[in-house]
C-alpha cells in the first residue's frame, strides 16, 4: 500500500492535532466519545489542512472492512509463516482477510505499518512483538482499537489479550532434559533480552541448572537475536570461548539451524562435540542434519487462537488470554554423556 503523494491523510491530521489516527477517525465518525478538547484540536487540524476524508479510510464509513493486520518481526524465520497460516485459515473461515506486514523488528516500521493499516480501515491488529513501545499499544487500546499480542506476554499493559507458550516452562524442560543426559557444562544462546520470550526461556533454563546444583562457572549466556544469522555468529563466538560446553540451548530453532551451518563448516560433529537443543519445532527442524531436538510450540494453533480472540474483540465480545504448554521433541542433535 503506497500513500498517495500530495494528498492529506488521516495520519497528517493526527500528527497536526497531536492525537492518534484512531482518535481522528472517532471524532469524524462520532463512533465513540472524545473529549471536547481533543475534538477541537482534531477539527481545527482538519480545517487547517483542508482534509477531505477518503471514503475508504478507516472509520470514515460506518461499515467494517473485515480485514485484520498481522505485524511480524522477521518473515525469514519459518516460525512466522506457520503462525500466519494459522491466523489466515481462521480469519478467512470467518469472512475476514489478512494483511501481513514485516517490520524487521524496527519500531519505526512497526509504527508506520500500524498507522497505514488504521488509515486504510483495518478492524483489528495482531502484534508479535512490543518493539513499537508499550505506550503506543496503550494508546491504541484506549482508542478501543482491537489488539492481540502473539507469542509474547505483556508485563505492563493492562487489558492487552495475549496468546503465548509457557516460555519459562520450556526453558525448564530444556534444562531438565540436558541434565538427564548427564551434561555438565552449558551455553545458552538467548533471544533478545528486551523481550519476554527471550527472558523467560533464559530464566527457566538457568533456574533449572541451579536447581541441579550446576555451578555458575559451568554456565555461559550469549545474547543473540532469534535469527539464523545470529545463531551462526553465536556458534563462532562459542568456538572462540576458552570454556568448552557439552550442551548448547538455543532460544529458538532458527538460531540453532544457523549454528548447525557454522559447526558443519568448521567440521564439528553434532552431537559428538556438543549436544544442541532448540525451541519452536518449526517444520524444517526435522529436516536438518542432524534432525534438531527441540522444545515445541503449537505454532499453527497459536495463530488460530490469536485470530479467534481478535475477531471476538472486533465483534464486541471480551477476548481471553491463553498460555499453551511446551513439549520436548527428541531427535538426534543431543546425546548422553557418560
Ligand atoms: O521472535 C521470534 C521468536 O519468538 C520465534 O522464533 C518464536 O520462538 C517466538 O516466540
């Protein structure tokens, strides 16, 4: 979707008035109460900019567009296409369409897409990260824009419905499994620690190692970014450490697969040299060499439930948050240590 050059948009009006596009839409549509002060600001911005409402823009007609937006951070991570499939299958069965936006985890592109989607008449939004900022999401919620957070747990946003796997428990399962195989020295390649999934997988893993009395000197954490490239780079970092782990827990499969590539290039045998475990159970994880042991998330189902809850909210019902169970999938990338 490309904004028409020269034409004043609802976003321009919102910027001028210092409010969100959804507030502009509410004032012009009279679909919800807006304070007299904000209403005045919006109306004077409309008149100063000579704004002529686009009949197709959000809220400037009373009907819904029956479309929802899914904002994803990394289209190259196979987790997201599978998730999007779940969302799309559900929304299309309900007569809605899906618009997919990839942001490369950049807050500015996330904001830009949200504004564009609101301007074009989206009925609701699904976020897969909070990079856009908690205040931004809070302002969408206070403007009654239906939103669902997918795969992350909001820590400080009251009223935001979310659908997530129990990431802390997943980290614990990875730790228990490696301990049961007799491992003694561990590296965790985490996701970004500014997001709840990264932090919770890390805490579950470390708490479990500590519970089993693994000493701190036998644990290393490398923060990475949930991408294949990040995993590849972390594998190189591990090879340069003085510390030699027996097992490595990657906070997602994409990073584990990137690392397998690096280890293959360096002729390092997996699982002879290191046992490797991932998180997600994306489809390709059973096809790599060796097939990856991982902690599975019900990715397609997460997409379906998120879509169901968003549509409930759009249609005036209350949405519910869901926490799904992670599960160990044993393949051939881990081995027992005598
Ligand atoms: O942001 C990417 C990661 O978060 C995915 O790989 C999946 O683990 C999700 O929870």
